[in-house]
C-alpha cells in the first residue's frame, strides 16, 4: 500500500504533456502516475551545446568513415543529462523516480531514490535493426551498451512491453530477472467507445487502414500489394493511408489519403476515433518496431491487426485474438490471404473483432497498466 503523499519524479528529456512525443505514450504514463501519487516533471531538458557538438562530430564521422555516432546514446550527452537531473533531484525528496525511455538520462545520475525504468526496446535489441542505430562506429556501440547497462543496473524496477525486450535485458545485459516485468502499454486515445457503441456490422466495402509517418519504414509497398491483390480478386476494398505521403507510383481510385492528425487537440482525438470506428482491418507490414501503440488503439475499437512478425510486436498482438502476425518477408500475399478468409466468413470476422475488444479491456489499456505498476512498486 502506497502512502497518500507518495511523491514521484517524472524524469525524461521530453515533455510528457506533449502527445506527439513517443506516440503519446509519455502523456499516457504521466496521466496514470498522477493517479498513484504527486508527480513532478523534471524535464524537458536537452544539453543543447553537447547535442550541437555531437551532431557536428557525427557528420564528420559520416564524411570521413561512412559510419555514424549515436550521439543520443553517448557518454558525453548522458553526463550532460546527469548534471541537470542531479541538480533537480537534490532540490527535493521523492519516493520514486519514473524514467520512461530514458536510459541516457539516468545512466550517470546519482541518487538513492528507487528508479522505475520503462522501455520498449534496449540498445542491443535495436542495434542494426532500427536504421538510426545502423552503421555505427565501434566506440559508439560500446558507449550505447554501457549506457543501457548502467540504466538497468541503477533501476530497482524494469518495465518492458514485450518478451522480446525482456530477452535482451536479461541476455545482453545480465539483469536480475526478478526486477524485470513484462507489461503491455495501453491505447493513447482519450476517446474510447464503450462496448455498446461499437458496431461489428458486415460492410458493403471493406476498409483497410495503414497508419505511418514514413511509408517505407512501415512497409507501405507491402500493404498496397495486399490491397491490390484483394481488389484484383474482385473484393470490394478500400485502402486508407493515414499520416504519410504515398509515392506517386502507387495510384488507385480506391486509395484514400488521410493527412497526419495531431492528437494534442480534441478535434484530432475525435478524428482518430472516427477513423478506427469506420475501418475494418489494420495492416502494418512494418520493417522495424518495438511494440506499436496503434495495435492497442485498433483493439479498443475491435479492429483486428495484421502486422509483420518482428521486434516486440507480440507484446501487443496475440495471434488469433486481436489479429495475426505475418511473416516478415511476406510482400503482401499472406496479408491478403489472412484478410480474405475473414471477408469470406463474416461470422469469423465478428468473432475476431469481439476478441480484439476483449483483449483491450483485459490487458491493452492504461488502467490495467497502472494497477500492475502499483502492485510492482508496492511489493
């Protein structure tokens, strides 16, 4: 049982009140922590000079060696964060420090206050997987791993969103298993319908939703190929692209482009809700991902997801429950085959939607996340 005046320091270089940051996950975590205790935000903060200098060094490294410096996972930047956050932490007393996606921020801080570190992927798990962590200099790799290890060592509690992330925490960094907890995130939407408000009617036209900021990163070509295969077979389908530009060569009258929606506004939240409510499948043949929040958001509306089997996807997606994972190498056909079976069997489609919503209600929501966090820090 936590004391009534439980004080939490929210430690991040980002502003958790900005819903654009980390797909709104910072904001959702902050909101839930406010239900546990008194939360003080210690950021946002960026060591501007260190970042400016590191960017120059990175450009020089690319020019002369063809390799990058991951300056946001560098000791130089990390110590810049530590100087600022140590001062903040020394000014007041806290019962808990919560550090979401903040390995670099906490690696060199000095504190006796217990730390709860939240991550959806370690440096090692994302190395040469995410393009921002490819072609790194050896020294940069060593520093990135050192920072991650220090962050994990400093943390009393480590919260990861998938078994994929947990595996890396244990195997790559030798963390103590007892302090590592797998806990899925929730849906970063404020407008969530009740179960009675969702209609699982069989449509005249099946709408496939693709959500991305960058077409290539999320496998837009594969999503389009899936849509075209279904359309060429005579199925009444529409392909909606939300948030990114579609290359000119992908041209079809049944493609609907929806510009990026800002979740910071009430209007933006309502638009997102309407989109999820009026579509029938979510497709994401992503090329790299940890645990996409969009799966949870789709599940909140009973919208089944068809996602590439990669990274920590299975932390949010359970095969046959709220969708299906598809072979990473598939170029569109397997996606089309999976969606086709539900178009042909409407009763199975309704069952899948019902199970998707149920999983959201039981696990993929922030209320569940908060209750589990309370149990963990009270133990």
